């Protein structure tokens, strides 16, 4: 595990590091209560499921179902599955267990036709967009010398993803897409899936469903509810970067 950085220096923040990347989050404490992705997080003594008894029955049923072991994929085929998993793991930095089953959540949403209710005028159906993106990722990885996106080294996958985010992928499947909008479509799906899961709530200290319990503390930022726990670090990243800019 990497040495714990000097938090006050802000050198763990991407805007202040030479390569523009944050430290691997393994410098954070191990989760002591509840579960988070990779069992690390800023709120090691917090477990949103400790408040499950305050949720109404319908909410409890919906949220706890997300903890069940997911079944096999129904929308993507066996050739697309490795690329889907590699993409979700790469963009969400899930490089170890336990993982939130983002690929399964995305797959289930598309298989059931539970789309977002809108579609960009210059884009195909979201289901077609996902398939084209996965094909395009494999094409880009092969152009970089890898057998496929899933088989590529981490640096290659990250490079392809960065080019995707910058709308700098061309040819093949990408010619059928507005690449910038395609990034928006798939990231919206991946992030929605990730942050719908209680393990992600533990990672960010989110209090979970507020109905019918409601919130007591309305004093603004920094005022915690009785069930909330302080973070393992308390620096304000925005303030740290602003101070660094002034000092620099």
C-alpha cells in the first residue's frame, strides 16, 4: 500500500501532480464498517445500511435488491462482455474486489428497455450506441497494438478512454457516432449504476434514502446528521488547490 501522503500539501490531488492523476485510493483507510468498493474509503466507520430500519418498505426492497448477486448478462453477448467490464472498471477505477456490478446494472437497464426518456437528435438509440462504443473500443485498442480493449494493458486502456473522453477517436465504429455525445451516454449509464449502489454511498458518506426519516440538520455544509460519521480526511480539495495556486 502506498505511503499516506501529506494531506495538507494537496499533492495527492490530480491538479497538483505532474502526471495529472491522483494517487491510487489505497492510501485511504481500510473500511472498518460496511462495504465500499475495494474496501477503502474516506468514511471507514460509516455504513448506510445501519439506517435500513428507517426506510419505508418499498424503499428498503428496492435498495436491498441491489445487493443481491447479479445474474448473467442478457443484453450484451459473450464477445462484448469482456470489453464492457474492462470499460466500466477503467472509467470507475474499480481495479479490485469487492466491485459494484456496474456492467450487470447497465446490461439489465438496456435489456429491459429502461432508457432515459430522451435521445440526442444526432445519435442512434442508446442501446445501439453502447454496442458501437464497445466495438470502437476494441478497434482503438487493436490500433494501439493490443488484441482487444479487455486484453490491453492498463495504460493502453486509460489512453483509449482519455481519447474517447476528448472525442479524439476516429474511423470504424466511431464514424457512426457523435463521439462526444457517445461519451456522455455511456458515462451517464455507468455513473448512474455505480452511485445507485449502497457500497458507493458508503464510499462518499451519503446518508441514503431520506424518506420517511427526513433530515434534521439544515445548517448547511459541514453540519452532520446524528447517523453520519466524520471523514478520515477533512481537507477541502478546492480550497487546497486555490491556496496552492496563490502560493505558486
